[in-house]
C-alpha cells in the first residue's frame, strides 16, 4: 500500500461516473492509487483502463467476456476475475481504502454492502443502493463506522453545506432539479416522445438509465429517497425546486431560517473529486463559473401532475418498507423497455404505479426480502410490458 495515498476500487469504471473518476485520479497521481477496476459489457475500455492505471485487479461482471480480458492482460501483473460475486469479494481486499460505487442500478447493491461490511469508506454514486435498502445500508455503515460520501451532485451540495454544521439540526433541504429536456411540456407531448429526445439532457452528460430518469423526473424521486437516508431526514423535510440552469446544486435551510447553497458549473468531476478527496478540497482546472454567462438564475415549482414519477417516489418513501425497492425495480424494467421502444414515455409511470399497487408490501424487510421483492417486481413489470 502506498503511503499518504488513497487506494481506490472503482466499481463501474467503464461508465460515465467511472471514467470521470479516472480523469480526476489521472490529474492527481500523488493523492490516489487505482487498486481495482470493474466493468460489465465494455471489455475493451476496461482493458485500456487497466493498462493505463495498472491496478491490482480487474473484474468483468459479464462472465462471457472473462477469457477475452484475461488474454488481453496476460503480460501484465494484473489479476483478472469475472462476475458480480467477484466484485463483492474484491472490494474487501486489505489494500483497498475507499470504494467508489458507480455501478448503475440494483446491480450495485451487493458490492456496496460488501464494502461497508469490510469497513471501507464509500464514495456513493449508485443512488439505487439507498433507494432499495436505505435502512439496512445506513445502519450497517453506522455500525461499521463507515462514511458514505455522496457523489450525486445534489447530495454533494448538501454535504458541502453541512461541513462545519453537523451539530446543527436541519430544518429542511431543497433538492434542485434541472427539469430535464421536457420541462414545461404537457402529457400530450410526452405521450409521443422518443428515446432519442429523452436521451438529450440540457445540462449533464450521463449514462443512459439516469438520463431517462432525469427526463421522467424519476431521478429526482430516487434522489429524494437517497437524501432521506443520507441525511437522516423526515419526508416532510425534503422539497424539490426546479432550477433550469443547474448552477445551484441544492440548498439546506437551518432552524434559524438561514439557507446555504452550493454552486458551480454542472460538472460531475467536482462532486466526484470532493468525495474522493474529502476532507480536502483539491485544486482543479475545471472551468470556472462566470456571472456574465448566467445573468439570471431562476426557480420554479415542479409539475408532479405531468411528471408522475416524482409523486410516486414520494408516495413510496412515505409508505416505507419495501415500497422504494418496488419503485426502483419497476423503474429499471420500465426504462429498459422504453430504451428498446417497447413502451412509451408515460407508460413508464404506469408500470411503476401498477407494481407499487400489486407487489406484496413488507413493512420491515430483511436483505433477503429486498432480493425477493426486486425479483418479484421485475417479473410482474415484465408481464405488464
Ligand atoms: P453508466 O451506464 O454510464 O455506467 C454504469 C457502469 O456500471 C458501467 O461501468 C457498466 O459497465 C457497469 N454495469 C452496468 N451493469 C452492470 C451489472 N449488471 N453488473 C456490474 N456492472 C454493471 O452509468 P452512470 O455512470 O451514469 O451512473 C452510475 C451510477 O451513478 C448510477 O447509479 C447513477 O444513478 C449514478 N449517478 C450518475 C451521474 C452521472 O452524471 N452519470 C450523476 C449522479 C449519479 P459497462 O459500461 O462496461 O457495461
Ligand atoms: Mg443528481
């Protein structure tokens, strides 16, 4: 292990967050060492990253690509493994200090829990982990003395506003939402939109799943639930405000009425670097904000009648138990079906709503209950499609 450097396992290194994390690490070689890289379908990029960063190990989740990756890396001193079980094991390695959880969706849950069990610090991008099993995950982190450093820009903003304020109670938080590509549109318009339109986000470049979630406002719904668990809030302490410029990344209101916001250009490298480098703010050459490019910052109410996903997420959070797990699984199936042109944009909400109504409710789920709920919901959602 290197002195004074953080040894990092990057789960989902071939994705949008993963590659940007590697940009941050490439620019800060004195602060970080890459210990583990993992990918799923993109074996070529995983191989390229491995050759550049020379990690201890790489894992390709898609086991059918194991031989290909192994062969490509055979002349390097890099161990190669395959499968999600291997990811969950490798994060427990002694030489890993911090795990960046940047796998997308429910698939990231097991490895994140495994890393927390081993006492690793977590930089958390995979919001679905907290949506599905927020109670288990946060209790386990507390028990193990593990910090969950948010990577999601809104939650990083809240976390940055809370620095030096951890002893002061929060009155409420405002999560900002860009409103996505369909802000201001009505249901007639949404009924006809195609994936190409939904995949064009005005302010952020991200993986396909979260980009669709941003267009449907499910992303904000997942973030509301994520915030509840990260900051130990009651549902009524969380509000969403549309802010199309994505400069104010979120706000905290304290019990004296004072509000703090964190601002900056929309660039995920900033929250990634803050999470990896915490408690230090490391220098960066990211583009700086100019007031003259943004003469106006505007705020408006969110339209939960048109964008029902956000209302459904609030409902699931209020109901608690395995409801957010049902919401998440139904949404993953619905988004996948929308991306394959099997259902329309508005039908994604129908699938989520029907699953919430139908899949059995469990008030105090165990880990196995979550696994079962996820599976049962996927089956039912697929039947609806
Ligand atoms: P991407 O789709 O770009 O990347 C996902 C990563 O996970 C890839 O490395 C992918 O591998 C891997 N992966 C996909 N499926 C599996 C699986 N079944 N098992 C193991 N690995 C898998 O997603 P993003 O980077 O956009 O998002 C990652 C997470 O971060 C999400 O939870 C998202 O909500 C969150 N997030 C993302 C933001 C962003 O700006 N992108 C902002 C805030 C949060 P491969 O590509 O090789 O198939
Ligand atoms: Mg976000």
